[in-house]
C-alpha cells in the first residue's frame, strides 16, 4: 500500500490484480493493452496469469510517493526467512546481523489501522480498469489533425491530457499527478511540431516512429521502435511521425489537468488556411463560426 497513484499498463501477457491486506477483497484479470489505476491507501498485488513472460509498466504519481507499506502477512512471511524492513526502508538480513535493535525495524500496520481503510468493491475497481478494446477513439483530437502528416486518433485513459476535442471524456478523471492517453496513426502521420510546459513520457507499443526534437539547426532525430520509452522535458519542441504502416503509442503527461499545447506558427497558419483554429478554451473550432463572435 502507498499514498499516491499507481497505474499499471499491461504491456504483454495476462495479469491478475488482487486487493485487500491478503488479497481477499476482490480480484480481476486484465490483459495486453489494458490499463489499471489503483487507488491510494489500499493494499494491492499482481501475479502473471499468462502462459509466458508478462510485462507491466508502472506509472507512479508525484515526485515523492511517501514509501510503501507492506501487508502484515508479507512482513511475517519475509521475517520467517530472516528478512525485515528497517525504518529507513532498507532490507536487513537478521541471519547475518542478529543483534539489530527492534526499534530499528519497521512494525506492521495494526489490525485497527487496517480496519479503518476504505474497501473497494469489484464493481468500483472494474471502473478503474480501462480495457483496450473499449477505448473511445476521437477522430479529430488535435489542431494538426486537419493537416497532412497530422492525421491520427487519440483515446483518453486518465485525465484530459493533450486533447483539443471539446467532447473528449476520459474514463478516469480523479487526480493522479499525470494524464495518460493513447495515440495511433498510419504511415506518414503523427504529431506535428509543438511544445508544452509539462514533462512527458512516450511508450511505443506498435510500429516504428521518428521523434524530432528542437528546431532548425538544433533539430535531432531519434528512431523509436516498439518497446522504446523516451522522456521529453517540458518546453521542448517535438514532433512524432509514424514510419511504419501503422503505429500506436502511449503518452504520459505530467500535471493534474489538461495540458495546453503551443503549436509551431506554421501549424497554426496552415490550420487557419484550412478553416480551423482553437477557441478561447483551446478546443478545435471552425474559423467561420469563430468569426461570428463579437470581439
């Protein structure tokens, strides 16, 4: 158990999620492409249920998580092997250092403390698992979608992320410290040049992509293949282009709410010539309607 958000993205395989101090409060299975967000302040555990190796990506909220509280049963089982956790969050092998003072060992959470924790029903937890086959893809999520090279679909998972579609509604909206959304595109398309004030991590699920950072003579191209994870700092100019037949990736963007994009001037100008712009809330709108509002 810990005190900030923890999100698991099933990269491959099939996994079983259990919750409660001993996993007794409920369980569910989720598979490749599914994303599960686990509430803070509950005990949770996972096991690989597939027939081969399975991989999970983990996204943790906040820069400081507050540490981990292990279930009493885990601490007791570990102690039977001689291992305990110190109050400084380090492992101690009592078989090698038997004279460790009990005051230095982290105690287990009491039954009374556990009793006061909120319990989640299977129905409540099911609403926190976003299945890949139930994603709601938007046809025109960003301003550059109206331009050659910018056509794509996006699907929100947690928070509103980068979307400039006023009708987009993520399935999970409670604060996490970051947002998550899928992006898919065909060859020659992706994200045109833009930047924003949030740090961002991109995880490539399918296809080959080219990431271009910086502008002009400072531009640097990076080839991204499936399984690549890249961290992009805030305020860095970037573009993404799918170079295979089709591709899909996940964007994890820092912040609690919607991240407003600053598009390169040439993107804004080309979109305007095509009849599109952003309204005062930063959502895509036809210029012919925006022109009808009095300044």
